[in-house]
C-alpha cells in the first residue's frame, strides 16, 4: 500500500510538470513566427497562470530576445499584480531594450486600472541612465502631470532630450 501511494504521488507530480511544460511549449509556439502578430484570442484561451509562463519566458536570457520582447508585449493582456511587479522591475533594472518594452507593457496594461502605479514608475524612470527611457517616461508624465513634467525639463541635462520630449 505504501509503495502504491508513493507511486501515485510521483505520477501526479510528473503529470503536473508535463502539463506545465506543455503549456510553456504552447505559449512559445504562439510567440514564434517571422510575421508575428499578437493573437489576443489565442492567449486568452490559455487561461490561468499564463502570466507566470510569460514572465518565465521574458526572464530567460537563454532565449532569443525577440521571444522575450514578445512575451513582454503579451503580458499586457494579463493585468495581475505579478505582472505589474515584474514589469516594474524590468523597466527599472533590465538592459535598455527590455526596460523600454517593460515600461510600454506597463502603460498598456495598467494606465487605466492603476494610473498612480504607472505614474510612480514613470517618475522613477525620469532618472534612468538611458535617454530613450527617460524620453518615454517624460512623454507619459507630460500627459498626466504638467507640474512634474516642467520640473523634469528644468533638471534634464541633455538638450536633445528636452527637445524630444516636447514634440
């Protein structure tokens, strides 16, 4: 009886792993393709925990960046707290192309439901070392808070950045 229970437990764990791997493979297939377009219906059909799989893919620096970038874009369909936490971290800490896409996904996903959280992130990004990320953040701030935007313009050191954010 004991061996039967142990065998059942092992089998259940292996089946959960197999389903998780199958879901990850399914998500990866949806992210692939030369002429890729975001298929909202296909991703919505995947159900719960798809955001976790997308986060795992976006974090995986062994994958091609194009798949990671697409995973960030798709994450905007899953406005969970996990997604928000990951996108904030990515926008602040990742290498520049990932950071820029992380902020874009954060805006798409949370601008209406959690505008203060997006504004707080944009405010932090005004001090980012990369000018393009500062520009993206400043353009968002310009649309939400004119006072903060004017203060930013006064402190920005690079003239070309000031010109770009005012376009």
